[in-house]
C-alpha cells in the first residue's frame, strides 16, 4: 500500500472514487467534489486547496481515500476553531495553513475515511492519517482536522491519534408517523396549535408549493433559483459559497439526488429550498426568497422538508447546522463530531484538556435541549438516530 496526494479529484476516475463512496452521501460523490473544483468553489482563490489522499495497492488500484484540503482560514467549516487560531497568533506561531478532511461548506456527518468494500477501517485510517501528518510536516501545516465523521469511524480516528470533539445538531427522525398529521399527533396540544398556525399563515398568503428534482435547474428558472440561493448569503454580507457553474454541473451530473421545493405566489416563484437525498436520508441545504413572508422559511425548509421525507420514505431529515428554533418543530438534538491533531505539543495538550471540559458542557446542553422538544410525555423517547 502507498499513499498518493491528488491535486485534483480528476486524477482518479469517477468509477474508482464512487466505488469507495458507495452511496454513503451525495456530498462525497466524485460528481459533487469535482464540481466544487471545476467551478472554482474550491481552489487557491477560495482558500480550499485540494490535497486528497489516495491509498493504492501495488497495482495502482484505489483501496481507500481521504478527501483533504489545505486551508488558509477557518470559514465554511462549521466546526469553530477561531479561538485556537487566535491563541496561536498571540504566541507568535502560525496556525495557517492547516489540513482539513471534510466536505467543503457542508456540515453533514458521513464517512471521511472512504473504503473499498472489505478493506479494514483501522488499518486504512492509520495509513491515511499518518500520511496526512506527513503532508502537514511538509507544508508545514499546524494541524489536521477531520470534520463531521460518522459515529462508526470515531474509534478508528481516535486510535489513529486524533482527539474527538463533540457538538450538536438537530435532526428529524421518522417514528412511523405515516404522514404529517401523524407527526403532529405526537405534539402537545399547545405546540401543535402553534405549528398549525405557522402553516396556516403561509397558506392564507396564497403561497403554494411544488416539488421538483434537479432537472429544474436546467430550465428557464435557473436564474431565479440561483438568485434565491445567493440572497441568503448576500443578506449577511457574504459571497455565495457556490458560483452558478457549480449548480449547473452538479445538477447535470446527479439530478436524481437533488430535490427543489419551489414556492409560488399567484403562479410566480417567490422562494425555494434545495435538498439532497441519499437512501433513507434527506439533507436540507440552502434556501432563499424574493420577499419577506411570515413563517415562509419554516414552511419551505422544515415542514415541506418533513413532508418530502415522509413521501420519499426517508427515515432521517438533516436540515443543516445550528438552530435551536428547530427543537419546537420536532427536530431532536443529536451529537456530531470532529477529530483533531495539533503538531505543537504544548498546544495539543492544552486543546485536549479544553475539549474534555467542553464535552461535559455539550452533553449538558444536549440533555437540556431534549427537555424543550414539543412531544407529549406519553409518546416515549425517540430512538437513536
């Protein structure tokens, strides 16, 4: 086995890469990651420089991989280490560049060590993490961060020498509701009344909804859809993560893995939400609107998303990072993780001690959040996601 550094995902074929990914997540597919590179969403100009690690056998066959980027900032990661960077700066030490194993701009849990079926996880993780540390020494980079690995890989990453960090997201899980009314039947009367009032306000405004797959981006509505997507960034004074060419490429390559909820008023589009789907999981990613309507965000992104998940047979709906407002709408707190290695011994010790204390606070926060769920006590606890 040997590890090769890929400056572009195009150095391996889609078939080779996707044989590792095996439908684990639409965001790990060759089509998605290559579209990021081809459109300029990642690269020197954006500070996400591809340095993917490919584990190959003696015949050059791809056996495992780690999607890896050199970073010159900490934006677009959703695992916040700005305080660490500031501490390095105060000590007169460079924190950037650093190495990040992640899907850029996408806080979605999933495998980060991608394996050919049958390959041993621990052995491959050891080889890839060791190679990543060697790359860090050559750059030189201050650290390695594996963001949003799934639960099944945490032990392997920890055994490979990384320290785990716990955080929290809010996910919806189907408990056999059947339909949206079956979901609402689990709410307390007060919470059910408030949610129905939000939905009623949108309906009374005359807004109607349509569901489409990714082919909608191929038609005359592309400019409208991109404008809605970009608006949510521009309102916060940020440039959109993805240029138009990214959406053209990714929707052409994988339209069946994309869903668009389109809101119309008097027949004219006014808002949209963009989702991805893989197996039994629906992922809510982006939304935007033409004008401000009461409760339109909640309806488009959450309630339409739940209805869509039920229609598609998805067991889980992940609407994105952060957002305590999701609790009273039936999204439960679930742990998310990252794994970290810092080259500087003293900083590594300090950060590891801090992460131990932080985990206690995150566990307490998650337990407190559970108490704000809207469900009747007689419905019981939700199963693990």
